[in-house]
């Protein structure tokens, strides 16, 4: 397994990061089986794990806590996200000091650990001043509860704003960013990835298979079924509607990419993971297995390198900086920011 610096944190992590969203009610509710998958990933050399307090309402963290007990925790770089609604309490969400200081205690308890390596704002919170968020996170570092902190799904302008605020107010800085990135979702190549590189931030790219579209499951001439996980069914019920023109375009691209991978002697999963980790600004690709077979398919991508010719052919199918379905960028700034008529006229 290849290891890379996580930005300028001084920490080295595997280029495959084990995503834990599928462990628990959202995906695999068999705790013993999920623990076996986690242990297999660790034995394969993965030392980087990403989860969130909202994954299966904390169940993912509980499973990880059990899996890392008995001495395995010390060798794992553990990343945890917070921010999306945890329950019905209106204050159990966002990036306020109140929720940050309360939420981290719950995660530490469920994970059975004394510290979190990377604590991440899981989604931008327009209701919390970035100064307050950075101040609260910096205090957690000083208290020893977290080692560093980062963000997820943040546009380049807000990444820069956070860096400037940290510098001017004397706070710690966001050390990582977690954006969606795949051969079908390439918008971050324009500005997010170059911005992270300039500021020395580690990048943990999630959804390298574009929500399953690059798993090899979706090919032209076959029925496009929904995702196998409960989480994806709930989060995006229309994301696999073949009647949607954007999905039809994704199917065309995924089919062409699948054929290209076959010509290169690779599985589509191998090519998809290798594409993401090939970018110089990307530290790790987050893989989210629900089954052991899924994990083995991901692990088969370790060590795969793509030639310049193959990368050029991928660019011909999906151009650099282009996302086929803008909704896959996972932020609303391109549309919701223009919803008030005064902002677009």
C-alpha cells in the first residue's frame, strides 16, 4: 500500500481511505461482518478511516469503536465528520461552538477513543460564523480531543476565506478538504484542487465510483436499478432514474469508460480509483464497501497506474473540469445562491 503525506499535518496515510458510511443500518447492519471488513482493510495496509456521527445515527462509529479495540486504534488515522442533522434537536447540527463541543464528546464515546485525528465540518454551515467554528475547533486541538481539523464539500472561495480568517484571528487552519471526485464528477479540478494544493491541504476524495455509476453495474442495454444501500436510496431517490437526461448522459459516459477499462485490461473500479489517486492534489480516495467482495474489488486497484495515453482517452469521454450532472458536485452554491431573483438580474 502506498502512503502519502496528509497535507502538511506531518501524518502519512494510505492512498485508499476506508469510508465507514456503509457500516450500520444505512448499509451492512451485521456488526460482526462489518468488523471483519474493517480488519481486512487494516491487514491490507489501509491506515486511514473516515466516518461521521450521522452515519446510521452513530452506529457506524460504534462499529468502528469495537473494531479498533484491542490495540488497533494506535495505528489508525481516524477522520470524523459532523454537521448534518444528528437527530431532531435543532441544535444538534451545524458548525456552532455549542454543537462542536457537544458533538465531539458523543463521537469520542461511541468510538471508544480519547482523540480524533481529523475532525471535519461535514457540510458548510451558513448560520455559523467561520470565526466561531475555527475558534471552537482550535480549542479542541488544545484540549487534546482532536489532532487537526478539516472540512467537506467547501467551494474554493470559502476555503480561502477560512484560511484568511485563521491567519487574522490566530486560529488553527483547515488542514483537509473532502470533496466528491470521479471520472464523471470533475468540477473540482478547476479551482478546489488547485486551492487545496496552494494551501497545503490534504484531500480525501469521496465517491470515486460516482455513487456506483462507475462500479461496472450500470451499462447500456441493461436496466438501471437503484443502489444497494439504504443510505443512497434515501439520500437520492431520483439519482438513478434513467429517464433523467443527466443520468442518461452519465450512463453513456460510464459505458464508454467501462469499454476503455476493458481495453486496458482493467476493471472499471480499478481505473476509477487509479484516476482519482493520480491527481497530484489528492491524498486518498475514500472507498465505501458494504460487503467483503466490494472491499476486495477496491483493494485490487492498489498499485494500478494509468498511462498518459489512457488518461487522454478518459479526457475525451469526460473533459477536465466537467461534471456531467451538476447535482453530483454535492453543493448548492451554483443554484441556490441564485434563487432570489435579485441575485441573477
